[in-house]
């Protein structure tokens, strides 16, 4: 695990055992001296958000989209083709980068959690210190949740990695244990974080509650998912915006966002490049499938969500990441629409069909789609699945939704559940005897 060691460590191990043992992991902070006062604590948490940006600004949304029926491969690089065909190898560059990037973020916040409590600086009051720690716990929870739903149970590293000895002897946890750790971190985050302010690009209490609702949904803990989703929906800070396209056009940080990652001209998000055609300066590697284009353009299904598309004929492209001129578009991590659909599904699973249908139709109404009329639990759950599909067509949802509901075989034809998780990177398995590869790889 902690793949930020990368090839340098592998190369060193082949050259000299002594040199291998003397190596220090990349991105490791030099003990407590790295975070020692208000300034370094603030810099550390900003750096942690930057590390989350590094995987949400490209790789992670790609894992959740091109692997499904919404997006097809339209480029030349084999790593994207493997994902599109659900034939991923352990040396796939995209899964490698995402895996390593998440552990980099986790290692950064592990240092914050370890060293910030001991800071004695009059410029770092208790409220700000708690906020920084709460943000760190939230980021670690998000990181392990994203690892768990993509790779299954993972190795849980909860202390800073400062030497190679810190990487030894950690076996993989089960997925249940991984999600247990996520919930423990979210509980701590909610305790420490401030009540919601105006910002939407830093973790707050509602951010922790929103992610907790999602985790409970994945664990099929329906009552808890409903409870936490309701807490966020009940916060008047959040609301579905209309028209639909408002949340991904100007202005950013709309009422729709529970948590998004902001970029600027000095910190750009180039993910649009994979979606836009070459005539607009893009690579056009990720292309909306004919199926999702038809659904989004159908007034009875997509409604105003057709705004996610541009172009005509065989040159239709996705514009969710829509500012090719400035590359400042955010990465959307949690939107209030998701909380309505989480609550709808949780309620349906508890046979609260009337309430579930109301939540579903709230999302449909915002998209100018007629109300659904599903009258059975089974029909309602399929309607919620389809609503998730079109509402989050190009966000990191579809693949993970199909996996968590066991519908990957029925929808995508991928019946071998061994391939419902991604392979651990080959070089990581090779360098760490405690990292057991997923079956089938």
C-alpha cells in the first residue's frame, strides 16, 4: 500500500538491499517538525485537499464512467480501452495513478491527525485546530471509502508513513472493516467540524453527514442512510438548482453542491480535455454512448439534462466539465440531488413507497421530467437506478451503483463478480508481500 513509493523503491531494491532499507517514501512528512505551528498546519490541510483534487480531477470519475454503458472509449491509449472493455490489467496506468493518489492524500492527513493536536501556537485557536482535524478525518474517510468501493477491502494505514518500516506487516482488511473505519472517521469529523458556513469546497458537518448517508447506502443500512440524508436535505443551505445546467455553469459553488473541489487559473482542472473534440482543443477520449445520448435527449427521461451534451450526429460530446477556455471547473463530489436519491432508495428498501416516490419525483421535477408512477418496490428501485443513471451520467456513480446493487451482470453483461473490483497495481503487489491481489487478476 501507500503507493507513493513508486518505482524508485522497486529500482532501489534491485540495486541494493541496504539502499532499499534506507529509502524514505515520497510525500512522507519529516516527523512532527513538518507541522509545528498555525502556518504549517494550514498549509498541510490545503495540501491534503490538493491531493484529493489530483484523483477527482481525472482518474476517479473515469473509473466510474468509461467502465459502464454511459461512456465509450474514443481514443488511442490502451489503458482507457481496458477500462471500456472491463478487461483491466494490474499494470493499468489509470488505476495505478488513482490508487497511489488516494494513499498520498491519506498519508498527508495521517500526519495532520498525528501532529496538529500537539501544536501550541496562539495563532491556532481551538476552533480552527478542531476544524483542521475534522477536515483531515473527513478526507481520510473519503479516501478509504473510494478505495473500498473500487478495490474491495484495503490495507488501513492510520499513522504517518515516515520510513519504510511503517509499511510492513499491514494485511488487507475486509470491505466491512474498511467501511467501519470510514464511519469511525466520519463520526470524528462530524464532532470536530464547524456548523455549516457559506463554503462548499471545504468539509463541514453536513459534508460528513452526506458522505455517511452514502456509506450507509453501500452497506445496505437503510434506516441510517435515510436519517443522514434527511439531515442534509433539511439544511436550507442546500437546494436543487434550476435550470439543471446551473450547477455546472456559472456560478460555481451553487446551492446544489454539498462538496465540490475548486480550481483556479493557478491550479487548473484539465479533465475537460478528455471529453472535448479536437476541434475544441480536446482529446475526445471519453465519448457519450449512443444509449445515454438517446436518454438525455428524450424529454421523458433526460428533460433539461440534455444540457450535458453538445455537438451533433456522431460528434456529440459531454460538457459537464465545461470551461475549456480556463480549466477552472470544479470536481463535483457530492450534490444534493444524490441525497434525495439516496433517501429515495433507502425508503423504498424499507417499503416506504410513497415517501420514496416523492423524493424521486423531486429530482425528476427539477429536470422537467414528468412524475414517475412506479407502484411496487421492485419497479421503484429500478426507476431510482435509472434516475441515478441520467442525473449523474458523467460523474463517478454509474459503475459503483451497479456494483453495490449486484446489477453489473444484468446491465453490462459482466457476470463474473471477480471483475467488479479493480486489480491492485502489479508493482505494489510485487513490492509488498502483505498486499494480496484481488482474485482473477
